[in-house]
RNA sequence: GGUCCCAUCGUCUAAUGGUUAGGACAUCACCCUUUCACGGUGGUAAUAUGGGUUCGAAUCCCGUUGGGAUCACCA
C-alpha cells in the first residue's frame, strides 16, 4: 500500500525548529517509500488564528525543499485541505459516533482549571454526569435549543494497547483516559476529533507527530475502532529541546526557522542539521541534501530520547555549506551584507577572502567593519610573539613598507606579496615581521578577512598609505 | 499527585549479549601559514545508580535517582 503522511500545522505564528523537523520526517517517511506527503491546515481554533501564518508555512517548506503532493493551494483528491473549510463534514461523524456508542451529548458548562493555595493546578478526574442522560432526552434538549457538546464515551475498564514505531508497545489503562470534547459548542471539532476524521478520510497511513500524543493515542484508536476503520501506523517523535529541561519553543528567542535565516544560516544547512537531530543514517556521513535523505531515510533509525538543539554544531555545518558554495553563489549571498562598503572597494575580492572565514552571513558585518572606518586601536596590537614582532619591529617596518608601497604600481595580491617578501629579505627580517605590522596598520583589527596583501587590494593604495601614516603616528 | 515515556563523552550520536565503547561538534596541543581562518595530526572526555540473569551486560529483567510528557470546548 502506498504510504501517505501529512503535516498538519495550526496557523498560529512562526515555524519553530521542532515543527519543521516533524514536517521533514513526515515528508521523508513518505518519500523514502515513494509515498505521498500532504499539507493540511488545522485552524479549528478560531481564537488562535494568526494572519499570514499559513504563508510562513508555505514559504518555509518550499525553501527547504519539502514539497507537498496535495494541499490547500494545489488541491488534490481529498480536499479541502483547510479544516475550517471542512467544518460541516465533522458533525455528522460526531453524531454517528454517538449512535455507535462511542460518544454522548454533554450539556456541562466549560470546565475551568482549579488552583490550590500555592497556585498549583489541581488535577481531578472529570466524571461526566451527562453520560447517563438517555439519548432520547438529550435529543429533546438539543431540539429545544440547549447548547451542547459531543463528548467521547469511554468504558473505563481494561487496558488499551498499541504499537508505536519508535516507542514500541504502549499500554495504558482505559481508566486513565479522559472523556474529551469532540465537537465544541460552536460546532467546530476539537483537534482530537478533526484529526481522526481527516486522517481517515484523507487516507493517511502513517500518523507522525510529537511524543506528547503518546498517552492520548488510545482515545484515537477507540474512535477508529468504533467506526470500524483501520488504525494508522503511529510514529511518535521525541521533542527537540532547548536545554536538558526545556522544550524548544517559539517564545523568548528560541530559534525559529525565520530567526536562523535572518542570522545568515542556509536552508540546506538547517534542514541537514535537524534531520540528524533524532535520526541517524547508521554511517558516518553527516552532510546530506534533502534528496539524499529521501533515498536513505528509514523509520527504524529514529531515536526515542529528546535531543538538545545545538546552535554551535549547526553553525559549524552552516560553515561547511558556505565553504562548498560556488564563488558566484557565495558572492550573490554575501553582497547584501557588503552594501555599505565604500564605492572603491573590490567587493569580489573581499567576498573571496570572506568565504572560508565565516560560518554565517551575519558574521560579515563585524569582519569588514574596518574597511569603512579604521578603528582606534592600541599600539599593543603590533605585538605578536609567534610572528616575532613588537612595537620596535613595527617602527622599523612601517616606514619601509610605506616606501615600497608608494613605488608599487602593480596593485594586486601576487605583486604586493612579492614586493613585501623581497623587502623582508633585503632587510634580513622574517616575512611575518613585515606582513603582520602591515596587516594591523591596514585594519586595526586582530582578526581580519585575509592577510596584509589581500587587505591592501581591498583598501586601495591611497587608503593603505594613509593608514600606515596613522600607525606610524601611534608609535 | 496518577499515568506514560526517556537515560552512552559538555552536545548530536554509533555499537540490536563478546569492540582497547566508534564518529561528529565543541575544547586543548601540535603542524601548515601572511594574522585570523581553512586544512592536517593527535589528546582530554561517556555507558546515571544499586541489584539480578549470563561464561560474558552499555545492551535483557527489577528497584532507585534524575529528567520530560500528559491529565482543556489548545493543537
């Protein structure tokens, strides 16, 4: 049978990394077996709807290469793919479930949470009295216009059992299960209900979702069973954590896909990194394109313990992707970050120096700050033990360098390097004793995108000579 | 609190009863070098804990500890 999976986000704001990973795995589970991946928007909670959130979902998935075979925008044989447009479809199933004995009408007021003296939530089991209202009487009250919900009916004896593809056999007492609302007063289904109906109607074979649903899955199974529908294969995923204690959330600065993009991470690197957060290929390869992942992904190599999102490793991986970029492509991506460079600066030369030295595009700004304005640096910068330079050496070297550069006509890296190298030789100095002071004089920075001669090319002759004068004045 | 789940270097993970417990990131050292990077070589670093089972346990079982999830007319 053809595998069908779905990504079913609710449009409530930004796409966070855990969400994206779920979508990725859903996509890969289907694609690895030549199946279909569909997109369904779950907007049954009208109160939480955020304008523009669906576009973020579309854009994000497209950008990382997760393409859906069916969805709200492209349609398909099982539409509509937006739950609010499916609204009228759910109620008949809910009433049907009442008839089959899997649910009942409930007239209780909305439950409010209770808190004890210390402000902790009081957990008490809810026993629905409406369960005992005879069906005929309930129907009369509904006909009379009384507001109602439809609640799942659960026979509280015995144990439920099912197999999850990553967690194995899960057994839970039916007594633990809550008789949750299926159809709300406003006529909308709850997530629990809409999910079951839609997944069945859309022919979803593998339900892939976060492990927080592990304990409530028996409730879904009960519905499948009562309707006489085949249960799907369950694949529950462990959470992505911010640290050992906290799940990654979109609150307070936790990485969202959009945030990472803004900081200069590449979509390919992000997707590669999160694919490995909870899954591994069983080989030592770590760099994968999404196309490669489609070939080799398998459910059995999914991990069941939570994984902490490590921005440091992502950053490293992003650096790998940046270094692998063709020079043209790198320049295209780096250029916007070089927008405020002086007009005479050779941006291509600068970009070439930058490519092996940055891990995110966001790092460009600080690396090139010196080009626009020489920082006010301390003379101590000229001291470097390894290069055997100090202030004395700089005092001797800088005037010599100035002399050579003033006469220099061919202003490119090789020519400049040759000139300075022979200057060192002529004076019985080490290369570093000439080049290190030159680099500091040009940049005023301890670390720079390139060596002295590369900086010289970027800055141009006049500016270099000016900066050497500044340096000499400092000493 | 009840229930469910999880537990290998700091982090992501490999090892599905027999390995000097492997790799990657990070970190440290060295090499290369025109600084910083890149690249190369090497090092530090882990089976939470106590009991079993077994010739043999990271691996199977039980307890403990620690962590997470869940118990909404949110998804």
